């Protein structure tokens, strides 16, 4: 059967390929007595807190399982809007919010609504691979712009202006970023938005790790720079609901009908049970638990980054958010792909090679996720030290 040509531009998701290899090795006799330590997947080891679980159970028992509006429960959109006010001091109207089937659906909807065949969209290199593939799936052309440690591995307004061409349609950013855990300084973000706006383009910002910020300098939403900024967010990371598949978009109000039409046709609505459960995310007891967990993630970062540096796995920029360390392994190996598989076999520590995340120098980097417990991080460091000594 002949497949669509757009698949020629969608590369394998090597993060998941490595995860499958690690899981297979973990089940083998080679790991008997020395279980694999998984630091490769960006998934919190915390699950939804009790109030969220209870809300899901109540929704099921009450039969609140029918379709919702494609834009999501109005009560949830209102809760999200209030969260922007209390957490970030922003006045976001609920009618600008569209609840989606995860942030992935939000990114897909935004790209399908804005990108025409052949349009170019600028992204930093390194960046999350699926973001460029959303552009490709909309028949657009992702343009990866090398970003240095001095730029916090992020785009700058100067590079946007320098790279913009007649075919450029907009920018797709992430702050904090996967794989680097770094954010764009709010002042620089403002310059980027202004540069894009002056050229009649769009600014999409993936902010799914925004709640997991550890530095007041960076813990601001790009929505502060104008109602034309499109923000992607999620209940997966800060709110610990990865498998519930729930996210949202904040849009210019004029875009909402187009996004609603796409959502109606592509997936009807996000999970009704997940939406009812998510209402409980914003209760004071839940927020207190999420903030406790944020403190735990910060403690893990403060342990693992110096430990990696001491092992010769240099982290050029201290992550200010999310739960990733982007480490340079060139002191030990030329290829992070080969190096990661070697450590998987010898140390029983699963890391993610940089191949997925860019085209300009990512081969010498690997990504470590510190979404695992402190106990697991200590064990991983002990094993890596032994393997690298």
C-alpha cells in the first residue's frame, strides 16, 4: 500500500525507540539483580493527587461521561483562566481557552490552523522533535536554527530577524524547553514577539513545563506579551496527569471558532472524565501538593547537575525549569547514541541520546530526566561513576 508522501518528513521518535530497547534489556537476565534505572522518559514519578482521583471517580459514578463541547467544559476553562490570574497575574478570558486531548492535540490544531503547504516555521535547535513534526504534518517546513549555550539553547530576536524569509510564517518556541530545561528571558521573549508581529507572523509557545519553574526571572507566561501570542499548556507535567491526555490552548479570540471546527472533526472533544477530574487540580489542597512536588524536582536538579558535571558529563546551562539536564558527553565519546546504549548495557542506566533533538551538534549531547526519585538518581550516579572510572 502506498503511503502519503508527508511521512517522508516524519522521522522516527528515537526517544521511544531507546525506551523500548531499555525496557527489553530490563526484562532480560542481564539485569537480574541490578534493575534498570530509567532516566530517559519525561514523565513525573508522581501521579494525580487524591482530590483529582476522587473527582474522576465521582464523575464516573454520576455518569458524567458524555461528550463535552469541543472547546471543553466551561467550568474547566474558567478554572484555568483564574489560575493564570492567581499564578501569573494575567487576565485571560475563558473564551480564549480551548481544552484539548493533550498538548500534542493543541500543537496539531494550531499548526493545522496556521501553516500552509510550504510555509516555513522557525524553531530552535535543540528542541522537542515532535514540535517540528507537527509542522511537517501540516505540510509546512520546519527550519531549525542553531542555538548556543550563550543563548540558553533558545531562539533570539536577532536570529529570528536574520533568518526570516518570504516563506516564513511564524515561530514555534518552548519555554521551559525539552530537552534543555532552559527558558527564554521575558525581555527577549518580548523582542521575539515584536519581531514576529512586525512581519505579520504567528508566535506559538509551548509552555507545558511553565508550572515547573525554579527561577523567578523566568517563571512568566509568554501571554504577557499580547493577546496574539498562542500558548500551549498541559495537565501532564506540573499537574502530574500524563496518561489522562488533557491539555489546552490560549488563543486570540478570533481564532477560537477555527480551532473549534478542527477539534470537532479530528477528535470531537477531550476526555470528559479527565476534564471533570482536572477541576480538582486547582483546589488549594492540590495546588499545595503540586508546589511541594515542584520543590522536590528542584532539589533533584540541584543534586544531579553538579553530579553530572563531576562525572565529565558537562551541563553547559543550568536548567531553570522542567526536569531535564542537557549534558555534553564528548569528553567520553563522539556519539551520544553509542554512549547511551553502552551505559544502558554496562551501568543499567537508561538515558536519551541527543539524536532526536536537533541537527547541529546534538549528537554529542544526551538528555537525562530527573523526574525519578532522589534514591534512583543517587543509584544512577553511583553506577555511572563506576562505569566511567
